[in-house]
C-alpha cells in the first residue's frame, strides 16, 4: 500500500484512533488506558520528549509521540 506520510495518512489515522490518550507500556494487555509496545506495527518508533530522531522519511513507518508519562499525544507516518 502506498502511504503519503504525515498525520492525514490513512495508516496514521487508523493508529491515532487506537492509541491517542493511552499509555504505551512494555508488557501487559491492551485496554482502554494502555497499549503494549509489542503490539505496535513494524516499523514503528515511540518518540519521547527530548528524543533525538533521524529525519529520514519512511512513509510506512508509524511515529508515536508520547508525553513524559508515556501517554500518546499523536501519531503520524514518515
């Protein structure tokens, strides 16, 4: 599937609906309040405040931005 990248990409919108407001956790089951890192799609990266990230554009990659507590703020592809 061809992904244009960004916040409006269908893949980003799909994951945005699933993740925003939930805490990304290392282990456990998905629930209304958390989502296990192991169930995120590949390729994916979780971006924490202050993280250094590469600027390479990979339209199939999911970028999950979280706050200091690990709660998802937004999702984009690229």
